[in-house]
C-alpha cells in the first residue's frame, strides 16, 4: 500500500473513531506535539493531550458525516458535516502530515444558510441535497 493510500485510510479511521466517540483512536493520528487551530475563534491547542481533552470535554452530542477526503503527500483536506446536538455545521479540516502523523490541523466551521431568491434560478441542487431558501 503506498503512503497516500495509507494516509487516506488513517484519515477515514480518524473520522470513524470520531463518530463512535473513541477518543483514543480518534487522536492516534496526531503527533505528540501537534497543533490544532480554530481560526474563527482564534484558539490554538498545542499537543495531542490538549487536542484530545478539548474534544473529549465537548458537552454536545456529536455526529460526523464525511463528505470528501482529498490530498496527497503531506497535505490532506476533509470536508465533513458535524452535527452538534442534531444541528449541522459544515467543517473543513486541513491536515499537514509528517511521518504518518498530523503535525498541524486547521479547522474551519460554517453554519448552513439559505440561498437568496435572486440567485436560485442560476443554481442547481448539489447531489442528494435540496437548495435551502433564505
């Protein structure tokens, strides 16, 4: 198995572990000194232990749906829907790998929004979706 195939398999396991609430398996992908950034809040978590602790203490019920994983070499992107207590939030996770472990992750979060009426005639629904109206 080549390294890209191994990395994608490790990411798929990371997200499956996230969905089943297996904190240890979820964080096995991170190096001990990994950094996690949340640009929207300005937070930085330094080290696997801190990353795991802040996720493990999340008060909401979380469910993960992976929409797409793309990447090669040391840079990988996961697009997900994370439902917090049933409310969906779209997430993009950008991970930099060194020696099969994540050394830096940046996660962006976006709430769903409705499309304005003026542009709905120009759009078509994404596969498996309906266009949300403003």
